[in-house]
C-alpha cells in the first residue's frame, strides 16, 4: 500500500489485516454536539428527487411494478450500466439498465419467479426457463430433503416461514471493505485463505469451503468488472469520501444484483464514512453542503433498490420490502459513543429527501447516547 492511500488516517494493525473495526476504532470522531451544522438539500438533489418521485408515482400507477426484464437472469455483469440522470448523479449504479426496472432471480425457485411475473402481466421467457432446466434451484433442493411429515405440515400451513421460496434470508455483508482495502487486496487475502485451507485434510467440509472461496474470488473479480462498466476502478482503496461512498455502494449493488434475500441489510456505514468525510473537510476538499449532497445521492440509490416478489409476499409488509438496514448511533465497547456527524446526516436525509421505508434507519439506543442526538 502506498503512503498516499492511507494519508490522513491513523496507522494501526488494520492496515496489515482485513480489520474494518480496527480502522473505525482508530480513526472515527465521536460527536456530542447538536444538529445545527446540517445542510439542506441542494437544487441538484431536489431536481433528482423530483425525477425519482415521478418514477415512484408511475410505478404505483402500474400496480407496484414499473417494468420487468423477463429475458435476463440478474447478476453483476448481465446488464448495461443504468442511470437516473447520468449528467447530474454523484453516486451511480442500478440493479438493471433502467431505474426501478426489476430483474428475475430464479435461483431461489422458478415457481415464485413465474408467479411474480404473471401477477404483474408478464411471462417468464422460454430462454430463462430453458436455462434453469439444468440448475437445481434452492426451492428444488429444500423440497428434496423435506421428509413426509415436514411436507405435510408445510402443505396444510401448520408450519410457515420455511426457507423454500427464495434463496436467502437476512444478509448483512461488510461492503465497507471494498472502500477501505480495494478489491485487489480482498482477492489477495481470499487466495491466501484458499491456499492455507488447501493444505489440510480434504474432507467434505474442506472441499465445500474451497469451492466457496473460489466463488468469492470469482465474484470479487466480477465486482471489479461491474464497476469498470460505470467507469470506475475499484481495485485500489478509495482515495476520498466520494469514492468511499461509491466503492461501498458498488459492493452493496453487487450483492443485490446477485441475491434476493428477504432482508439485504447495509450494516453500519455512517460511522465508517464519517472518517472519510472528516478527512476531506479538514483538507478543504468538501464543505458540509457537499458532504450532505453525497449522502443524499447515496440514499436515493438505496431507495431505488427493487426485488421481484409476489403480491402476497408484499402484502405481509409495508409496501416493497428490502430491509436495507443501516445501524445508526450506539455505543462502543470502550465506552465512546459511535454517534458521529454522519449519524445526523444519515437521519437528515429524511428531511432532505422526504420520508421513506428504505433504507431502514435503525437507531441503536442507549441511555449513554449524547443528549442532543437523543433529542434529534
């Protein structure tokens, strides 16, 4: 790693190993003040949000789904780059090639995918049906291992919520790693793991782990290619706050292109990103308006995330659930608050952009939180 890559950060063991927590602990700035520093939405942000609100309204008029690509199985590299407003966006990247357009993800199960398409007036293409003739979906695999009693209980509704209709439940990835270390370093560490694990006894568990590590390395490479399609090289660590947000978002975008989990949580990103924002503020690269503008743009992208679900699934919840949970606030094990200025900024997006169920902003509460933050 070059000196330039880490300039402005306090050195520590996090540089030698993949240790995001160590980086945060060494570099974040707790904030105990109030919200008076916050900046309103810029004209650029307001114009982008109006464009997005028009799309949301059109989506509602179409019965909750604006468009579905029934020809393409969603993955990192299967769509051309998509934009809301290419000339004015700060943070870029969509799941498909157009805003709010949904892809199909039959890896969980073909039946749910077919039913979801038909519910909104679409038909899953013969192309995708044929491709999955040679693939065991999650649904197929689960039902093959159910015994007769479980099948009967499932069929009559005695047991519900079994993981047989889609591929994953809640996933909380650490997308911050992409910004902090760059993809090349992550690939290097995964290759080290694969070499090390390959020296042991190759039993069933070891073989499965080797395959999983191969796939992780493979998809990290695809993540780099996806970012390159948008004109970004994420092989190296992010050099500034805007890159940190973009790199992190690319990590999350890759996850939701590939997985349709019931909850695709974001994790804790505001405290992490605050380190980059504070560094750029000190260097004069950004002012408070610029910081808020980046975060507002980031949150707009999260609000645009979509999975294709059946209507009966959506009716269980408030709208079109993704559970893009961002954990805000909380206390550290060392007694310091994890509230930063960006904890306020993240919550402030609800004022600048209007209310929204996504991303799910979850405040980690403690009596020891700073009083101004608890009031806010």
